[in-house]
């Protein structure tokens, strides 16, 4: 075979591979655009109700606005610098972190305890499962109103119990020392139902063969709990902690109904501070800057949760 023939064959093979590569690339792009077409309704909804408000909030954070929300003057990062130097904002952040510290660990541990109990195979346990998950059907407004009566200084159940045993009544919602703690209790109560159902579902997905093998080896109840149940439940726990953490940072309804951010800003967590700045004081630029800072804080905590917490998650 001549040298010219070999070069011709090599050239044809190269051209054939190039044509196949272009066809494959064209097919990939076609599939990509088909996928986008299927996703278009969801992308439109996300763009309208998520991405556009986020960009608009970022835009407003660089401006001073009038009471109608129209931008008046570009101030750049002035709102952010003002917030970082504001004592009121620092106190709001402290109250927010304390609120998260009160609600997240307690809510998750309580829901886990109830789920472990409700996972036992005993007669009548279905009734208790319904009771433990019942707060899932209670709205924030209704739940906060119930607790508002329980915390009432004169006719509230809690103070009546304290007085019946000879103790002084407590100013649950009007005392700076008790207000944040008092708001955290209804928040934990309202989050338990959802957390309980998810954790119970995770417990029921753990294979009984693992427990049978552990019992044959002589493992006791607590050994099974810490060596089998919790490791196998760790993906569900990871999800619950992440969702509860984000939800706790965004709590608003119970604050608004129970304390209105008081007394003396003792429960003025950052979401309520955003509400007051925007809708009471008409300072939309400052409120938008606070919203962006809250977004960054939640994003950082979520990333840390995935970077640190996920290492201890045992996936089957």
C-alpha cells in the first residue's frame, strides 16, 4: 500500500471521528435544551418568586427609598456599614443566635425521643403517634394564640400552677429575662410534629435484622440505640437539623403575635427587625440590607452543616 493511500485512510478516519464527535455534541445540546424545556415551568416559577425578589432585594440594599418604596439615592454599602456599627442590630443578632440555640437542639432531641418511644411495638402506640404529630396540623397563628393564653399573667395556666404551689407568677412575655425563652417554647412545640414524623419514618426504615443480630450477640437496649439506631438514622437527623436550623432563623409569626419584638427589643430577632424596618418605618433599603445579611448567615451555616455535619452521616 502506497504512502498516499495510508494518508488518505488516516484522513478519512480523522474526518469520521470528527463527524461523530460533532454529532454526539449536537445530540448532547439537543438533550440539554429538551431538558430545559421540561424544566421551563419550574424555572419560571422560581425566577418570578425566588430569583427576582432576591435580586430586587440586593438592588434595594444599595439605595435610600421613599415611603412608597421608590429608590431615591444610591448609597452603595452605607446600609451594610451602618448595620455593622449599630448596637440595635448587634443585639438583634445576639437574640437571633440565642433563639436558634434554644430551639434547634431542644426541638430535635425532643422529637427524636418521642420518635424512639413511638417506634416501639406496643398496643395503642398509634394513638400516641397521632398525639405526637398533631402540632403539624396547627398553624403558626393558631399555635401562638394558644400559647398567648397559656402565658397570660393573670389567667394563664402556667402562672395559676405556680401560684397553686406557692410560687410567684412570672411575667413570661413582658419580662426581658423571660420573653425570648417564652417565645422559644411555642416554637419548639410547633416544630416537634414535623420532626417527629420524619424521624419516625427514618426509624421504621431501619432493618429489623440488624437488631436481631445485635440481640443474639447480647447487645442491650442502649447499645442498640447508640450503635445501630443513631448511626442508621444519621441521614434523617442531618436533614432535620438543617431544615430546623433554617426555619429557626426565619421565625416570625410567633414573635409577632406573642411579643411584637419586645419587651425592649428582647425578642427582636433579625426577621422581625426586617419586618419593622420595612413595614413600620418604611426604610426598605436598610431592611433589604438586613435580609441580605440574613441570607449570607443562613448560607454560611448551611455550608458548614454540609462540610462538618455530613462527615458523621452514615449512608447505607
